[in-house]
């Protein structure tokens, strides 16, 4: 089986919530192609989503040693820091991610969450808007955005209606 096939199998396992099987398949992809950046990033994602944030950070940092301009690795580190309650560190990494890749909707959404944790609600709402402008039907960002609009006084009915027209 090729690295691409192993990686596709890993995605299938991941989508079904079978993280251990996903990691096994992703590692097989890396055994075939040790420098496969996509497989390395996917391993980090599996670790992060399965709650193994510290090992994920180490993997993302190793990726950055070889690919310092990887917005995905920066965003992965930022998401892990956010999950570990280190919102300031998350913000730093996520700002770098969106600077490297301005159309990275997930990084904008993760950045918004890090800013909310620090009480920077107005800036967070702008980040949610950026994320949703890039990917309007992102259910995670949309639900978080809508939740926070209830608590943000700058969102009146006219502004929310304007968002629906865009």
C-alpha cells in the first residue's frame, strides 16, 4: 500500500473516531515516506484531537524545525496551547499562523477562542467573522460566533442581518 493510501485509510479511521487505528495508518504512511509533511501534520492532528496535547506540540515543533513556514504546524501548536489553558501562548502561535496563511479559517477560529479566553471579546468577534468569511458554513465557528454575539453589545440586529446578506 502506498503512503497516500495509508493516509486515506488514516482519514477514514479518524472520521469514525478511531484515533489509535488512524495513528497506526498515518505511521505506516510515514514509514513509506518519512518526509511526508501531510502525514506528519495529520499525526499531530490525531494526537491533538485525542487529547494528547503535549506530544502533539512536540511533533508540531519538530515539523517547524524542517518547515518553519508551516501555518498548519503553528495553528496546531496554538490549538494545543488553547486546550491546555495557555491562551496567551496560543494567541502568539495562531497570529503567526494567520500571518503565514491569511485564508486559514481554522486558525482564525482558534485565534478567536484564545482571545475570548483572555477577555479580548471585540477582537475575537472580528476573528470569528474572518473565519466565517472564508468558510461560511463552518458549524463549529458559526456556533461559537453566534453564542458570543449574545454577550457582545456591539452586535445589534442590523449588524447580524448584514452578516446574513454577505
